[in-house]
């Protein structure tokens, strides 16, 4: 189960909640460390309206380097597995193996 004792849920963004215009007013910043048990990979993302995303990209490019290609491929695979599990209706973020690692991570 999840941290609150319930079942693990597929992550959802306010931008996809169905409220008209919400995607234009939502900025989502997240990472893969806890959600996909990818600690140490240093992969994250920002989803935002184009003008905000462009401005953030300009700032970010001056402060950090890019994630390694291996980490990028691993993050993509995590998202693809997550999407497959969501389509199956299992709600298992990243599949059973990732959920087992996430549960172990939460124990720490």
C-alpha cells in the first residue's frame, strides 16, 4: 500500500483534472527518485505552459548539466511501464518490481 496505508495510485497532475483552462495555469515539477525508486539517477522534469517552460529551460541550462543518456533512457522506460500499467488498470506505478523497491525505499 501507499504511505497512507492505502493502495499505490497512478500519479496524476492537476493539469489533467478536466477543469477547463487548468493546464494553462499549472506548473508541475517532479523527479524519479522516490516515485520510481531511481535514487541517485538525478532525473527530473518540468511540465508547464510553453512560455514558462522556455524561461525555465534558459535558467536551468546555466545551472546544471544534463542527465546521462543512461539515466534518460531509464526514466523513459519507467514512464512507459507506468503508462502500460495505467492502461491495464493495475495502478502499479512502474510495475510490481518498482513498487517493491518503492516500498523498501519508504522504510528508510
